[in-house]
């Protein structure tokens, strides 16, 4: 939640051990038609398929241990950034808090609470 507008807002979420991010930007599966050369994730027939405001943060960058979004100009408000995880190894893992900060003013920052993340076999 942002009480004021922010410029170049970075949101970095660490991935718990035992899981991997499913990177939807990789061309490993057919996603259907409607892709454009300028933005392969945008389909003019379904402009809000990524949720309202998907254009504020755009496509996240996926790393081996985290996922990161950058928003150039983010209006005040509440945002929910989502992604999919693939559970890999059963166990109980500690999750590092999500960190949000302004790229050029790193003293303007916020963090979520840490959690315990469990992966079980069925």
C-alpha cells in the first residue's frame, strides 16, 4: 500500500527454498494468439487479462532466488502482485520478507512480514 505516488518503485520478493517461480515469459508453452511485437503479453481482445493496472509494473524479472517488479510511476494505492510457484522439495522453509523501495531514494522503503512456508507430499 502506497500512501503517496512513487517513482521507480522496486518490489523484490524472495522465493522460498524448495520452490521455483514458473516463468510465464519463457516461450515454452503456447499461450494463444493475439500477441503483438511490441508487447508479447498484451492481447488487444483482452486488455485486462493481467488484472487492472498490469501496465504499472509490467513483466517481472525472475531470478533463481527472487522475483522483482519495477514501476516507473506508481500512483498511491494498494497493489497485489501475483506469480506462480512450483513446489519442488518437501519441507518447512523460512520466507524472507518482501522488500519495496524507490530506486533513486532507497531510504523510502517498506517490507512485509516473514513467514514459514511448508511443502508437503500427498
